[in-house]
C-alpha cells in the first residue's frame, strides 16, 4: 500500500456524535487495510463543550496526534468549532462544515458575540470549504439524529483514499446504535452523493 498518510481532525460540540464519526472512519479504514491511530479529547463533552478527535491513517502510522498546521481534512459539526480548530488545518486543506450554530455559554450570556463570516475565515490559506446541511440530509434519510453519518458521507467522498463502498457500509453497521444501521447508511449515502 503506497497511499500517503492522511491527517484528519473531527471537531464539534458534545452530543453531536463526533466519537461515533471517528470510529466510523477508523472501522472503514482498518477494513480497507490502512493503519489507523486515533486520539480523542472530550473532557466536557456531556455539557456541550468542545470535542476533538485526531485520526491519522495510512500505510504505517506511528503517532495518533495531528500536529498544528498539518490536517489534510477537517470535519466540523458546528461552525464555531471549525474556526476554533482552524490552526490545525494546513494551507490547501479541505474543511467540511455542518451549517449549524450552537452558541457557547459566553454568547448565550451576552458577554461575547458569535463570530461573523466564519466561512470566509475558514477559506484563508487556499483551503477548500464545503458548508453542508447535515441535519437536512439526516431528516431526508428518516432520522435527524443521523447528521453525523450524513456529514461523514460528505467527508468520505473527499478523503482521497481507496475505501470501497462495502467497507463504509460495514463500518456503519459496526458503529451505529442497535437498530439504526439502515437509516444511518441512508444518511451516509445522501452525504456521499452530495455535491456543492
């Protein structure tokens, strides 16, 4: 296998399914024969705090951490989290952002304002930015809670590594909560066929 190592950052807010998304990617990549390393940071995840997962995959991967300025792809489940973690994305990286805003506590309390023109800021450094409505895709699939698998479908199309459809489908079945594999696969498929 001569595929280059891919550095991926998956970010969002606690409760959005970031950890399931990272496990979906890892399962599909391992099934396709890649070496995968993951590091998760989710200290305040249950209280709506920031959650980030580092995923590195390739022929041989030695460290699970994506260094600042080296992420090839970033998947953000919320706009502000994309901006918060942007320093990790290299110039020219692909940034996929769920078109949702979850105001943090300082914004709710009126001490801060939610940033404007986040998409423009994300596109600096020649980065390719895709803003997607993952919730709409999930609702179209039949379950609004499948937004995480929908956005991972968008991501899978842009990963640039050879992972066959059956590997993604098996990974969705492996990580989806019991009884939700079919609707999650439908959401993933809608994301995969999404064009911006």
